[in-house]
C-alpha cells in the first residue's frame, strides 16, 4: 500500500477534523487548545481515520461534527459521536441551564421542544424562579404555544 500524499489525504472527510484535533491537543497557542486531552491516532492520519471509521463510521453529512460525549475526556474510543451544531451546543454543560423534569435532566432548549413551549417562555419562567414542574405543566398563553400545520389548518400541539 502506497502512502497517500498530503493533497490526497486532504480530500478525506475526516482530514480537516483530524488537523483541528491535532492543533487543539498539541499546540498551546491554538485558540481551541485543550491542555491535558489526548487523541488516539494523533500522529498518523490513516490510523486516526481507520479507528474513527471503525468506531462510529464516516460523518452522515458535511454539517456533522466529531464530538466528544464526555467533554472532560479526550478524543478516545468510546467517547466519540457525530452530531450537528445543535448537539455540540447541548453537550457543553457549562453553557446550558439544566433542569430535572419528571426524572429526566434536560436543558431549556430540550424542555421547549419536548413540551412544545416556546424557548423564550421556558427561559423566562426559569428566570422568574418557576419550578421545573410549573414550567412544563402550566398552560402557556395562546400566543406562546408552538403551532404546527396539520390537515390544512393551524392547530396547537401540547404534550399530555
């Protein structure tokens, strides 16, 4: 097997992700540098690509990012997944407000989507000191429900 050139490797869907991870692990002057984190296959792109493809496959789309399930761990086997920008943002526990709702820990955006309440309403209720149960159980005013189009008419959806 012949070694691929830099140009040939750069066409691989994992190549840019690998270079970013290398910089964030090895280069202290890099803006996204993460001291103390490790990465399997860091020294060899072909090795990195092989284990990522074996572990989680290629990215489902160009918009998907290689994300660590546990942000305190490195890019290692068992700690990787493909996710979109929304998923990356939700994985940053320090940047979200997390509440326990009916035995499940959810960020405000997840609560909004799960209970069909506008995000602004959920966030406002939390800021005003409402309990998680009040946030999801008290019926929003008509204008604050998420509406969906069903059978050529607008209907309001609300989980029970």
